[in-house]
C-alpha cells in the first residue's frame, strides 16, 4: 500500500485505453510508464518494486525475476490480452499471485480480422491495390489477380476454442464445402457449424485454407514446421492470428519461396515487431500485419475495463471477472 493507504498499481505503458485506467484511479494509486511503448526491462524491474498490482500487456515478460523485483506485496498481475504465454503462470501460482486476462471480449474482433486476412491473402488485395496505384492496371483481364475463393473450399482450423469457433461460424457463411478442426478435445459447439474433428495431419492434407487459432503452449510450439508445410496442398493458404511461436518461421519462408504452399497471411510473427529486412516482407505471396487481431476500438476498450476490474477484484479479495485458473 502507498502512504495514502491505497493499493499501488503499476501500468506498463502510457497508452492503455483510458476507460480502464480511470476505473483504477478511483481506488488505487497508479504509477504509469510514461511512454506509449513497452517499458524497457531494466526500467520495468525498477518500477514494479512495491506494486500490489501490475497492469501489463503481452509485450511484458512476467517471470520469476520480475515477480522478485515487485516484492511480497504483489497480489495480482492482469494482462490486457487473452494470450498469457508471456506470464510464468506456475511461478505466480506458487506465490499466490492471481492472474487476470481478457477472454471472450476480443473474440469477435479477432475472428473478424482473421476473415479479413484470409480474404486479403486469397484475393491478393494488397498486391491488387499496389497494381492499381502504380500503373499495373492496364485493362480488365480475365486471369489477372485471381486467387482461390472460399465457396466450395475445405477450411481447417487448428485450435477450436472461442476464437476458432467464431472463425468457423463466419467462414460457414461463405458456403464452404467442409469445415474441419484439430483440437485436444472434441467441442460440442462444432455441431452448430457442422465442423468435423480430425487429426492434425488430416487438417494439413485436406484443407484449402489452414487457419491457426490455438494458444501457444509447449505442445503447439512450431507445430507448423517444414514437415507440416510439405504435407499441405500446394494450393493451400495459411493464416495465423494466434502466436508467431506456433510456426517455424524459416520453414514457412522456404515454403512460400518454393511455392510449397500458395500464400500466407500472418498477424503474428517471431519476433514482434518483425525486422524490416525479414524475407517475409519481400514475398508477394505473404501478408504481414502488426498483431492487430483484437484492435477494434470496442474490443480494446472492453479489454482495458476488464483488466482494471480484474485488478480491483483481486486487490479486494473478491471474485475476478476473468481469472486465469
Ligand atoms: C491477445 O489478446 O492475446 C491478442 O493476441 C492481442 O490482443
């Protein structure tokens, strides 16, 4: 607690959506990293000292060293993300530190972006716009700028949680022939869209579009590797809106360069930001977005409010609206 008798919360960047920050201000003393960019590690270690709560994002590594730096008064870490691979969950649990995250509230935004990326990649929108702007548009042409449609296609979704299911519902409305999914356990929700559970290999060999929506955990680290890309159809389109770590990026670059697969649409990469000299930026058959899956105004505001509510609930020893168990 601070000298004012209020809990101290550290906010790791200055541009968190204000609605959540305002909620916290009413009850807590806030210290905020003054820049709209990730707080450098050494600064973060210094600034979290004495905090009872940390409001962080996926760019902040919350590990043993950081928890030690915060000290024994730390009760809660709340991240403005559904992904929590940046948090050492076991270490937090060991110390009785509660973890807040933001499931559900970004599902629609992320599913929308996944569809946007899928269509932009298959119908080559950035390439087409560039042609129109730079004089490549000489006349309407029957085979120019063509790409595969979703109607009649088989779509494979890896990870059939909230976001995978929301993607499936949207994809179905494009008159796809078949939706298949790969998930640890069968999901009853699949029935609603007629999605069929298959093996990972079946996803690879049968899908015209392969969409990665799974969390990054040890079992999914680089599941999309050289062998996986080689099993895909040569006409397949790969889309990733989960985490860059699910992909062996060198293998993907090779697959795109050699036309082992047709194209890829990536909202996530390794590392982030992706260095400007990455071969991915040079490939016409690859679209790279800067991790904007949840970046609808509504989703980001709700995520910020939920992050604040998680912190307040944990500090008051009550039920958190979204606690990572
Ligand atoms: C998440 O929440 O994990 C997304 O990747 C960013 O919003």
